[in-house]
């Protein structure tokens, strides 16, 4: 069975290296993930299946995923705002599917999520969230950030936050490309 353009790896056919990645994905999200991680047979959805296709890269990728997902100074709301902005700018249905739920779990409102889906910003976003969103959109649209956007992001997020923001945008931009090229489907709800 295929998952987009790749084989869809069943858990009982994984190598030891793949099994470590598989178990790491399940452990990262815990017993109540914000979206379905796998189908009824245990096959991973989304980019996680691609990690299994190339486990050497998949293991390193998993480490970066853990870092951008929780080892930064960025708030959960800022992270999800930025990820949803990437999903919309890159037309990534799976990223939108997964992170719409994660954004709501991080405290975004339905109105804030809807505004992001329309390439807007809700009035309820904090100045730091607006600075992060503006910076992220600039990276996605122009491949850079002008001095004013950089200064705003630095003022609200600090030097570490700016670096983390750049890495976060780059990581989810890479994922959007991978999901698109591999034709990864959105799970049925």
C-alpha cells in the first residue's frame, strides 16, 4: 500500500532503525496527539512516514522536529501562528490539517485561525505574535526580512527567538515541500 508516492510502512515490517523513529514519533505526541498520527493499522500519517523511508535522515530530522517543537524560547502560540502561516503560504493541506488543531490546543481562537487562513492577522494577536507573523511571512514571500521587521522581531523575541523563528520557518517550509512532492494525503477525519 502507498501513502502518496511512498510505500506506507506497516509497523510489523520496520527495521530496527525505522522502529526507533516510529516509537519516537509516538512518544513525542503522547497518548492524546492533536491529530491522528497513524491509521487503524498503525501506519504513520504525514511526514512521519517519510522519516521511515530514509531513516538516516529521518533520525536527524526527528531531532530537529523535537527542537523546533519544544526546545525554543518561542511560545506555543507563536510557534503555531508561524506554522499555520507557512501552511497557507505554501498551500500545505497536511500542515494546515495538523496545525490547525495544534494551534487551537495552544490557545489560538477559531477567529485567529480563520484570519491566518485568509492571510490576515486577528486583532487579538499580541505585539510579539504580530512581529513573529510579519517576520515569517517576509521570509516566506521575500526570502529575507528587512531591517524594520528584523528589529521588531528582535525587540519582542530577542536574539535567540529570532534565530529560532528563522529555523522554525525553514523547517516547516521544508516539510511543506516534502509533503507536496511526495503527494502526502490528509488523513480522513
